[in-house]
C-alpha cells in the first residue's frame, strides 16, 4: 500500500500534524508513506521515522502538476485545508483522497469534491466564535486525528513528535535548566503589546527568582541589540537552527510566547507554556491553537495599548507563569 500525506503550510501546523502522521503509520505499518512538505516546514519532518520518504513541493511547481507524480498511490490525505494541498492530493487520483475545509468556507466546500472523495468539515470559524463564545472548537490535533480516522486510520496516537539530538542540546547549554524562556516574535511588538511592555515583562519575570532567557525569531533579530542594552547579561539566543531552538525550550521550566509556532514546539518538548493570543478571535484561537498536552495558560491581549491595559496584561502573564512553575 502506498500513502501520500501533504502539509505545505507553517511549521507549527506541521508539528501539530505529527500525531495524525503517527496514527497513519500505526494503522498501516506495512505501507510506504510519502510526506510532501514545503522547503520552509520540511525541517519538522526531516528526522521523523513515521514516514518513509520526504519530498518538498518546489515553489515554482504547480501543486496539481507535482501531485501527478504520485499516480498509482492508494490513499492520499491533505493535512492542511489549503487549495495547494487539496489540489496536490486530487492530482494523485488515489482511490481514497481525503481533506478538510471549514464549515463556512462555502466556495471551498463546493470545489473540494473536485479533489477529494472524503471531506471533513471543521467547526472552526472566527466570526462564528466571536458571535458565540460558548461554541466548543476542537483542538487542531483532535481535528487532524478525526481526519485520518476518516481516511481509515484505526490507531490513535496523541503525542506530538520532535526528535532532538545531544548536539542540539549542546548548542543551547547556556540556557540554565528550569529557566523561564520567552520567545520574541513580532506579535510582541503590535496590537495589544509593544517592545517597551515586553522589556517590562522580562524584568518582572526576572524578579520571580528564576533564570530567564530569550529566543529571538528571525523577524525580530533587529530588536536583539536594544533588548541586550535594556536587560544586560540576559541570555538572548538568535539564529538558532530549528532543533536547537526546540532544545532551548526543552531546558525551560516554562515557555512564554505570543501565538506562533513556538507554542507548538514548546508543547512537542513537553514544557508548560503561557501564550499571549491576539484580542481578536481569542475564543477560536485559544481553543484550536492552544498548547497541546501540557500545563498551560492562554492570555488575551488587551484591546488597546494604553499603559494600564498593558500592565494588567503583564500581571496576568506573571500570575500564570508563577502558577505553572509551582505545579
């Protein structure tokens, strides 16, 4: 049996797909499983033994043309609700082709049967959740497990997977075990947060008496000098490879991040996590994209950036970190 899996979007989304991928492997242990990724998110799967073959969708190649390379496969699953992945899976002409889209994406629902013959609808919808804050939305991991069950997977694996080496851990040995590690992503700088408020948060975290370290995303590397100037000898780690970045989180007692792939990397290395979600669509995002399988807290950004609102938000984060560290 030959199985094709496709997920060509973001790193964090692919991390959240690893239980579904493991469930396919456990359900079809003798199958040859090919995974299609993008050059960007490829790194998540490059050490993952749940697939037999890992190939990238080239940026210059149309997904349908690329998917045609896999004619003759028995089962194809689009793990992302994106046109690119659906078209790629559809082009395989596998006898079973599975994908999903959102319940209120009416055009996608109409076009999906052109590509897949088993379609799952996700209840996750930003506007619906804003109108109905009581609406329960399954976590992305749970939705993906339901998707592969629709494809015929009979086994269920729930643990996120990342494979770290001792060499990865050696690269971040300056992070003291049990540290509070804050990941600096660009969402700390806007819409309910700011650079100055983030510096104030780091100073407050230092007062908790634990070592504090910062990992810096590529888009925030220009902010690292100002951060060093404001915070002195605080370990600030930028330019880490993916697995070394995950190893820095693995050394943490608690990870603090905005809503980004860092949330899911921290979950994959089993670290307690505090996530600052955007004010808009909080009711959806804090359910679908929350830390998975670890002690956690979800904090909502304030609607404004006046100092009293920012101070209250910082206090909420400090309180959540304190509670997680005391567990």
